[in-house]
């Protein structure tokens, strides 16, 4: 599985979530064949590279603009949802944080906005 090839991006928000630093990226320039609207990158403390990326990508379904959410890890890739609502930054961010909470079993943790 290939992680996103990010040439440039703006880190819009950062969260501390248990042992993870989560960064929400916007204004993403990439050489990948998909158009990223947002990327949430989850970096475990002490690691040099993110462990997982949750992406929001523009798609066209039935001639209608839509957005899909994919989870990219070193071992796997999944499309987990597709909907117009993911174009809203806060909805995507909340959904990505819930996904990270579930993936890494952070049930006793709360994401803290740090910037």
C-alpha cells in the first residue's frame, strides 16, 4: 500500500489523542492520481512517519460531485464512506478522529486541539 505522495500541504489543526499526534492537512498538492481535499495523519509518539492516513478525496458518482473517505495504512487500504457532507472540514475531522479512536482503541482518551 502506498501512502499519499504529498508535495505540499498546510497543517490546519493538530490534536493530541492519547499517544498520537493527529494533523489535519488542507490545500494539498500531490502527484497521486486522486484529488485530496483533506488528509488526517496519525503519528505515534516516537515514530518518524505517520502510522495511518485518513483521506477525503473528491470523486464523481453518477455525474454528481461527492467525496470519499479512505483509510491508508502500511498493510491495508479501505474506502470507508462516500458522501457529499465530507466536503465540510469539521464533519470530516470529527469522523477521522472517531475512526482513529476506533482503530487504536483509544476509548479512554479524548482528542485535545493543540493548534
